[in-house]
């Protein structure tokens, strides 16, 4: 019990004083996971759009496969990436193992199924009438896809935020591809695992609080977005009040 | 093209109307003016900055019309534009449709299940049954000269009687249906098997006790009321006069004349109100 209490006060001290080690680790976490999410969105949104708007044999199987990969274990992705990125692997030439860039790649592989799958369901929640209407107004195929994606923007944003949540909270890829090298690839989750093993509970708790704070910010943003989508948004955006 | 259920994008009304122009690469400076005038036509300029999904169904439908109109189409397709609207909004949309047609000479093709709406709005009507256009014509042609039994039923003609022309003097024919003789106008010759189509609003009913006055109504039949079905402010009365005749009269007159099921009545139909078609020809054959 005393461990927890003293650890908690030590953690507050580390956060309030902006301890450089803690901040460096938190910022690297944000950098890796945000970059992975943004890059994943560049793949997921067009990919989701393509799958949604095209009919091809095996489409249903592909969707089931994507949904199955929602719950792929992070260590399996880590293993796969390790084999691909290690010196003797097919992408060994790039020397991405034990680098933040390798971790970004790993987290992208991890979250692309989730973001793509949720982009797909976001798009299918858009009324078929919308795309018919767009076509009737003279939209090209590409303009139709872009506009339907815009219509689904709130749901797509939630999909990306969820993907970010999975990326920043995972340990497997960060540990196996990053290697938890202090000052280079040590992120919040790997640091917590290590410091807890070393008995440095204060440090771990501080990082845990930061991780939870990030989660809280994510939840708040998501709530703002979804409530905005439902009602208040037009008021904020300057629309006239409903008569 | 305007769909039955208007789909608006989750953005402002003005942006919604501008879509067609944006897709066509019209410059922003031009877009604003054209969007504004399209919104003025449909009477929604005051809502241009509102988020479109917050509008009522009637307003959305008007946005959808403005959105189609802004591209200055030569032909405007409307798929049951009033099907999901209350009568007041439906009236407003109908007025708008007429106004667009008169002002811009836009050809408008609209589908509807509402026969009366078709009569009100259309210069020409095509009746589609079983996926095929079965008759095209003016409202009068469709509703008073339907080409066959199915179309007649479709456009609200309830009474179809089969008989034979027994005499014809210069188009003024006598037609026997069982023991009853009708007078009607037709060029068809004596001996032709025919079907008589009688719209319910053309059938007059009077209590059986009434002394028959001299009117232009030539065909009088006595019978009994077998069925009374309310139909808005009207009531559809089926009278068995040796054959079933359906009449549409106001509820008020029905009450005043004391009509009830079983009451004796005299039914009358003007010779000019009977539409005669030969039975053996074309679509009239059934």
C-alpha cells in the first residue's frame, strides 16, 4: 500500500516538474502513434472507399478478414515485422529495426485493419440516396466517393481516433520492433513494463497517468465530435437557430 | 432529378444547392448568385446558411428541387415528389412544379400514384402498368377514355358493364346489358360487343320514391344500395340495379337523402358520361 501511495506522489512530482525523461518518453509515444495513425488514414480511407464502392468477387471474405484482424495480437504483428525488418529480412536493407520509424510501420500494420473496417462501416451508414443524388447532380465517380467520405467524416474521424487509441496503448510492437532503447525507442507502454520490473513504481505510475490522460483527451475529443455531429455543431458553425 | 425521399448532405443549405455547379466546375463567384436565385425560386433564401439536415421534410424537398434547378436542366425528373409530405407541403411543391414549368419552360417528368395530382399537374399522362406504358394522353383522355378495363380501373372507373349495341343512329347508340337498355354515344355499329365504362362521380342517385323529373339523364335504373364506403368527404355507394353500379356522392347528400344499405334508389347516368369500347379489340379485351 505504501508503495502505491509513495509511488503516486513521486509520479505527481515527475509530471509537475516536467521531468525530461518522462516528457521525452511521452512525446515519442505521441509522435510514433500519431504518425502511424495519420499514415494509416492515408491508406484506410482510400482503401475503405475502394472496397465500399466496388463490387468484386471475394469482397465479403475480404471484409470478414479485415474484421478478424481487428483483434490480431500485437506480438504477432511484432513477430511478423521483426522477420521482415531484420537484417536478413526482405526489408532489412532499410535498417528500420530498433527505430521509431520501424515502430510507426508496425503500429500502422496493427491499426490499418481497424481503421479500414470502421471506415467501411462509416461509409455504409451513409444513405444510398446520397450517392444516387450526387450522381444525379452530375458528380463523377471520384467526386461521388470524395463527397460520400465527407458525409461520413465524423464516423471516419472516430475510426481514426480509435485506431490511435490502439496504437498508443500497445506494447508488443513497440517492444519487439523498437526494443525499448532509452532516449531512442522507449515509449510510455514499454517504459511502464520495464520500470515496473525494476521496482521503480513512481516512474511507472507517472507514465500510466500520462497514458490515461491521453486516453481522456481522446474520449473528450470523440464526444465533442459525435455530439457536434448530432446537433450543436451547426450552432457553433454559425447556422441560424432552429425555428 | 429529384428523388422521392430527399437526401441532403450534412452541410449548409447553400452548399447543398451548389453541388451541381461545383461538379460542373462553375466558378465560386458565379455559384453564389445562382444558388441564391435558385433558393429564391423555392422560397428558402432565408435558410441558406442553415444546416440542411435540420430542415423539415417539405423544406428538404424544396432544397432538392433548388439543387436540381440550379444547373438549369432542360428536363427535370421528379420521383413522387410529394409522396412523403403532408397535404400543405405537397400543395406548395405542386405550385412550385407548375411555376418552374411556366417560368422556365422546363420539361418536367414526374411519377405519382396520386391520380388527382396527375390531373392537376400534367399536360400529358402516361399510365405505367406492369412496367409498361399502356396509355399516353391528356388527363381527359386517360380519365374519361381509358383504353381498356385495367387502365379504367387504375384511373378510378369502378363500373364496367358488358353488352351489345342493339341500334345506332348517327352515333347515338342503344346498348343492351342483360334486360337493361342503356343509351350512349359511340360510332360502333349494331351487333358490336362492347364494354361500358362509367366513372362513379357520373352516377347520380335519388331515393326510389322520387318522381323522375325530365332531365338530360336518359339512363335510369332502379335498385337497392348494397354497400356504402366512406371516401374522404365523399361516400362510395354500390347499388345493385340488376348489375352493380358505383356512385360517388358527398356525405352530406347521402345523409340528406337518407341513404342506407338496403334502401331503394334510382341511379342515373348521362349518355354522354358513358365511355364505350369494343370488347374484342386490343386492350379492351379481357
